[in-house]
C-alpha cells in the first residue's frame, strides 16, 4: 500500500492535482515514459510503435504498482494487447463479460460466476482489450486483470484501511446523535425549557441524518463526484458546525445546528455499504457490511457513556465539544488517506487522461454513454422519487421499511425509557445510566459472533457448492431472530421494578439488541439482492423511514412511558413487533411470488 499512491487518490491529493494542473502526483498515463495502448487510438495506423512498454521497467511508479497488486506482475507492452474486440455492441448493450462492468450485474449466479472467474484472472495478469461500440466509441477498461487501480485488486491492507476509515466515520456520526442525551437535563436548566423541547436536540439530529442520504446517496452514484466528494465536503461542514454548536447560547440556534450536524454527517449512513461493495467480491461482501453495520448499531449506545460523566463535571457544552474532538482527527485522515473506491469514477478519470494522451475523443466510459443527455438534477430527482414509488407499489419493500423503522424507533425510545427506570428505581446517576447502554454493545458482539459463524460455516460453503439460492434463503436467521425483539421488550418492561434486580431488565435489552442486529443484516442483504439497480436509493429511503420514526419515537416515547407506565408502554411496542414476526415469515414463504409480480425486482 504505497503511501504516495494513497495520498494521490485521497481528496488532498486530488485537490493538489487540480491546483497544479495535474503536475503533482501524476498517474501512469501522465508519466513521461507512458505509451498509450495501441487499441485506444482512433486511427490505429497513426498509433506509435507497439514495442514501447506501458511503463519503463524499474521505474518507481511501476514498483509501487507491483507492490499494490501484491505480486510482481510482468510489464504490459502494447504488443501484448489485442486490438479492439471485433464484435460491436450498442452503447446500452450487454457488457456483462467486461471485467470492469461486473458491479452492474444483478446479484445472481451469473454475477457470482463472474466474480469467481475474475478472482482467478486477477492472479494471472492478463491484458484486457477495450470494447468498441457500433459507432466507434471505445469503452475504457482496466489495463490488466490485476490492474492495481481496480479497488477489487487492492491489497487486503488497503481494503481494510479504507473500510476502517468509513466504519469509524460512521461511528462518529451515529455516536454524535446520542452523545447529547447526557446534556438534556442541563439544557433544560440552562434555557428554562421542558423535556420535550430539550429532546429536540436529539430528535432533530436524527431527522437530519435521515433526510441527508436522499440527496447525498444519489450524488455518490454520479461518476463525476464518486464517493469521496460527498464524503469529504459534507464531513468538512460537519466538523466546522461542531464549533458553533458547542458555543451557541440560545436554544433555537442549538436545535438548528444539531439538525445541520445530522444532515451533513449523513452520507456514510447510506453510502458506506456501497463503498464496501466497491472493494469486496459478492461472496465475502457480507463480512465487511456486517462490520460497518456493527459500528452504526453500537455507536448510539456508546454516545451517552462518552459524555455521561463529563457534562456534570464540566457543563452541558462538553458533549458537543466531544463531537469536534472525535470528528476532527477522522476528517484529517479522510482528507489525506481515503482513496476513491467507485470504479466508474476511477475509469472516468482514466478516460479523461487517455483522451488527452491519445487524442481520441471517442474514449468513453459506459456511464458517460448511459447518462448522455441526463442532467444531474434529473438523476437526483429520480433517485429521490424511486424509493418512494417502490415503497408504495412493492409490498416487500413497504414491509422492510416499516419493520426496520419500528425496530429503530424502539431503539431510540430507550434513551427516554432508561432515564425513567434506572435513576428513580435504582438510584443510578447520569453516568451510571449511560453505562447501562453498553448492554446494547454486548448484544451486538454476541450477534456478530452468531452471524459471522453462520456466514463462515453455512452461507459461504453453501454458495460455493450450490450457487446463490433464492433471495429469501438469506432471511432464514431472521425467522428466529424476529422473536427476540418481542421477548426482549416484555422482559425489560415487566422487570423494570425496584423489587427486581436491575440486571434482569438489562438482559431484556441485550436480547433485543442481539436479535435486531441479525434482522437488519438479513434485510440489508435481501434488499440489494432483489433490487440491485435501485439498491443505493432504497437504502437511502430505508434510512429516511428509520430516522423519521426514530425522530417521532424520541418525542412520543417519554409521554407514552409516563402515561402508560414502562410495562404497558413496552407491551404496546412488543405488540407492534409481533407484526414483524408475521411479516418476516410471509416474506420468506411468499417473497418469490411478490417479486414475480413486481416490475422493480430481479
């Protein structure tokens, strides 16, 4: 993982390249000894002699390329590259056999077979000739099967580093929502307001990170922007806004700033999974996605603990300063060391360089052809409307959105319920109440152990042996786990009593957290397998539904628990969760029939 290449592909390196007009941090195509592949010239008779290699042996750039590829690949000479393929295709035609286009295939056995074939090819360093369309346009591709520019070919260290940065970024954004909870009583005292207005500091943040992905998720799918521009631009605003949020001295300003913090922190919440998909093959993608989800699931539980003792030792602003202290260092790492992962963006930039060096204006990427004539506004508008349309017209997605919204809203209702249980019933202070939230972390760890074991010893061997089964097969763990939220809520609600040890109620929350984690993993696998072409928009829509209900839950849960009592309030939520059990089993048995009738599903 050469440091120079990592910095060049990060936002800082791209900014320096823009300022210096590409003189700093040059790519292979910009090296003085680079010879454009013969097949990329518009008039091959005018192309330079094919005896000159792509890069001179022994150059520092080539050494770095070889290290990044994890093997000593042979030099790629133009004489080794076949000319453009004889068959021509229409611009919107079938490009499934192209190595750079595999990510566009549905989650089917054909996609799995293509992944497996490419995994073998990547170890053999074979040249890839670009496809030529019927009107003479050349679709830029990777140079070789083990091209180090392809995120699928990155070393495991580079993939793990990139995934870790996104995971920690996700953790910071989610933890920043609940880190405010410990300050609520002090906010009420400072501004002279009731618990409802004080709770808006949490609720509006959650609403903000539900609205944000509706805009930023579509932007990340536009190759011109890629993943990094939405990430770094919004994260910069997030870090900047953390300063006035910590200094503001009126409630209205605090609430507005909290909403904006959530809004600009949101891109990782919908796009993190897409970044993982850029780097990892279909077979092993669930591992990286499961780790990413664990960071997002556990973070709200740790938020109150991060600030629980500090705000009473200092003041209510301390929790907001902690957001700056967490996000600042991560932003610096993002700026200098987060490479672009979107293959279409990487190829788009390569196409620009190849057009310049070859003088051939017909070197294009597939996405440039597909989006020809479309404006950015049209793309974003379609991405916003599409999840709403599918939710209204497709019962499976409607159920998934409603069920995940319910489980997520119940999760956020605990921030109000715990304050009504552990301080008055068991004498816990704010810091000790925050420690109770760690039971959610325990549940998450247990669930990860169960789910990873299931993937390792059941799913992966079965897929290798039998290929991909119907999407509903991935819902099997959820058929058992969907009972957990009901059981956990009943245990918590009816054992939250001064006469019963506090650990019993904590066990109920642990059961709830463990089961919900497994349910979310199954659902987040089912959706992209069934609706691959709308996956990014659907995740943004799902995040909006979850956040919208969580926003309401923060506001209605306290009055509900006060009026009904903890036991009856949890029983009401548990009763609603029973519908999830019925829905999950219906989806498992009848999901294939629903997909057959849906015009959106694969």
